[in-house]
């Protein structure tokens, strides 16, 4: 990737650089809850880089929750 190109041009490797998470797409609610904040940030950044936005991303994760965990709004017409 880009970091590898930079390192090869400079002639050394950078340490303490986190790896991008494996797996593609939007994680489900269970995966999301087990990720640390760095993994969550990588996943969201990857989604946004692919053309999505952060609000969509979070809505998709929330949509994967079981019905009993989803917030439901009621209104009378």
C-alpha cells in the first residue's frame, strides 16, 4: 500500500504502525461491540473512503442488531 511505497522510497520501515483490519464491509453489531476504538475507526474510515458516510455506516451496524435491541419509535396519525 501507500505506506509500503513511502517506506521503500525513504529506505526504512516505520514502527508502531497499526495494520488495517482484515475483512471487508460493515461489521455486524456483535463484531462492532468486540472491536477496540482503533479497529472501529479503521472500519469506518474504510467505509467512508469507499464512498459512504459515517451516518450510513452507523445505521447499517444498528440495523444488524436483534429486534429487541433496536429502538422503535411510535406515533399516532
